[in-house]
C-alpha cells in the first residue's frame, strides 16, 4: 500500500513540475512533447522505487538498476504519449481559462498522468523485489 502512495506522489510531482515547466516555456510542438514525456519517464525511473542515490550509498544494487528504469521509462512514457495522441485520437479536454484543446496539449495535466502511471509500475516492481531481512539474524547479532 505504501508503494502505491509513493508511486502516485513521486510520479505526480515530477510529471506535474516538468509538465508545468513545458507549459510555461510554451513548448507545444509534437517533437517537444515526445521529449517532454520521455524526460518525465526518465526522471521518474531514476527517482521512483529505489532512487539512484540510494544505490550509490548502499552498494546492494548497482547504479545501472535505476539507470535502466529511467531509460526504459523514457520509452514507456513516449509510448504512452503516442498512444494517447495517435491511437486514441487525442481526446479533447476543456480547461476554463484555456479553452478546449487536445489532452496532450495540456502538458500540466497529461504529464502528471504519465508520471503517475510509470511511478506506480516502478514502485510496485521495487516493492515486490525487496526482501525482508530475517529477524532471527538481527536478534542473534544483538546478543
């Protein structure tokens, strides 16, 4: 249950920040959107689950674990954008002050959705891979 909350939080915050930044910069071309959603996947992959800095400190797993999650996340999130834009016909979304535009044009709305989806997958995968430490070994060391 904790992994679900963390995936939603990390993915939503990262996606929201990058999406809002792209909106404020006026990055509206299709190529910019592919790059934006790819970067959302990359950053969420590096931070969600076991973050890259924990891999540098603990040495239990390699840095490549987080790097591969980020690289794979780039491709997955670009694929999610392409799916929404091309296969689903880019559904229209009405925002009061901005009017009705395609969903993917509202980067501050769609980037958090993409970030949350990828963050959930990474957090759940990491939660399934984590091994609980046996209590008997910890208790034996205390004595």
